[in-house]
């Protein structure tokens, strides 16, 4: 396996954290909170269940982007049972 110089790995990590912070700010999170949330050590599942996504990616925002809820989709295409 190829070894990565210590400085390079650190720079890549910092770029990723900075991108997370900027994206959170773009979604309307205050700067201090975005900094803290961008440096969390939680995994993807834990982040999805936390207030991080609940306050940034809302149902209204998803609907504005063109996504629809599963219930709306089901009601549109549900089979008629006789």
C-alpha cells in the first residue's frame, strides 16, 4: 500500500471539514454551530438522526427542489382494491 505523507492527509481532511462548514452555512446554520457540526465525529447514520439534518434539510426545502414524500407518491399511484 502506498504511504501518504502526513501533511497531505491533514490538508485533505481540512478541506473536507471546511467544505462541510460552508455547506452548512449555505443551508442557513449560524457560523459557530456550522463549525461545531462540521467537526463532529459521528458517522453518517448518527448525523442523519441528529438535529444537524433535521434543521438544515427540511421537508419544505426538499419539496421546493422537486422531491415528494413517500405518502404523496403512494396516494398518486396506489392500486385500487376491489
